[in-house]
């Protein structure tokens, strides 16, 4: 029982603080603001490519930028970008302030990535940590913004014309050069802090809650006969992916560490086992309140228990003979490197190989 007398209360709180500090020092209590260590998973690091040009270059390279941001590049130079969330505002601003795309960080990332020839920018749902920066990437590159109606509303809020966006239809492939995107409706992982739909365009800055979820999608990226599934949030719609094959899954695990093991197991079954993937690459495990100029660290204990979810995923993968990898930030990687027994994916009619690029808006968002 907490004492009610002011002096006793101060003594009680001081004593509790000292005890808490001692327990933390002994590792008995974890500070909710502490970043867990994942050094025990160092052996899972995906190898970076030494050669990305010439005859030995892979047909496809992928570069990871934290959270679930992924740049896919064909050997012909055409790229598509998932999310592109590099602004990464701090926790305090996200919690009580107003946020907006950080144009300086987006430009720096664009340069660091080698100014990719973007044909499409897409997002699996409209939360700020997925879709806040996506319209800016589309606007400055002339790429097409692809996603739910909520995602396209974000584009129109910064002046992107409706001719430069595509509202997806579930299960209908969309072609961008050698890339083919297919969106399958899914469910956001727990918790969904910003549920709802973005019905009207708005121009940032705005409160974080303005970036409401909208429809959530699992995204299949088909490339030269191989298939990748990007599951950018740790949720699933029961049975939605059965019968759809993927060679590799980029698997979001954010929030899983706070869920019962049965939830992790079912998630694995509904996403990885359902698609028959032989390789899983873990994404959305890092603390995205930290900028990408700092080393990636796992989400703090107050928000997740990343070692717990990684450990369970590793156990499930070992039981199913599935390889698990953790991607390095910024580096070129080959998602299919040394992957034996690639399965044939369903054939679909091919669209035109030449993507459409759009001229920049008269007053781009980052020039205002």
C-alpha cells in the first residue's frame, strides 16, 4: 500500500526508485526505454553484395531502409520503392506534436541510393511510418503512387495529381517494367493505433493520427518469374494467402514480441507456411524514432520485445527448414542469393515493359 502522508510518500517513492535501480542493474527489471540486444542473432545477417553491376550482377537487388522500406531494382536500372519512410520523426513529436515529411532526409536518402529510376512507390497501408514520405518520393521522381484510397489521398494532399496515382484492386496485377505488383487484403498487426480511413486530402504538418490505416494489404512483387511477398505489418487475414506462392517473404515482426506465442505461431502459419516460402527476411523490428544516420537498434522494451519474437520465428523456421535473415541497412542484397529449389509461381499476363514517368508538379511539396 502506498503511504498517503506527503513525507512518507516521498520516502516511499525514493526507496522504490532505489530498489528499481538495483533490480535494473542486476537485469531483473528491464527499463521500458532500453533497447534490447540482438547480438545473439548476428549470424542471421543477410550478406551484402560486393558486385551490383556487370554480367555477374543479380537480376534483382533490394536495399533496406529500416521499418518496412525497401528499394527493389532490376538489372536494367528500373526501381520500385516500398514506403520510403526515411523522415523518422522523434518520439516526442510523434506523440504530442505535428509531423511532416523531412525533405532534407528524403533528398539525402535519394542521393545515397544513387538517385534511382523510380517507376512506382507503393505502401501496404497509410500509417505515417509507411506512407508519409511515399507521395514525396513519387512527386520528386515522377513515379506512380500505388496503394489504397487512403494512400492516394495523402498524395493529393501534397499536390500529386490523380493521373499519378493508382488505387489498387485486390488481386489485380499492376505492371511496372519487369515488376508486377499484386495486392491482397490483409489486417494490421496489434495494436493498430490509428484505425480509420483518410477520406480527404490534407497537407502536412499534421497530427500523427491523421495518417489513418485505410485498407491493409499484403503485397506480392513478381520479378522475372520469381515471387516475393512483402508483409509490412504483423497481421493476417485468415486464409487470404493460401494458394498464393512466394519464394521469399519480407516479414514484419513489429509488436509480435508482446503477443502470446500462439499468435506468433498462427502468423507464421498464415503467411510463411501458406505461401511455401523458403526464405524469410525480417523487417519492421527497428526503433523508427531514430534517424537512419544512426545505427539501427531494436524497438525499445516499452513498445516490443524483439528478441522474443525473433527467437520464436527462428524456432519455427528451423522446424520448417526455412532460412531466416536480417537485412543490413542501405546495402545491396540479393533476396534469391543461393536459394535452392525456387518454386514456379503462377503465371499471369504480362503488361507493357515500359513504365510511365510523370513530370514534377509546378510547386513540389519540398520546394514550398
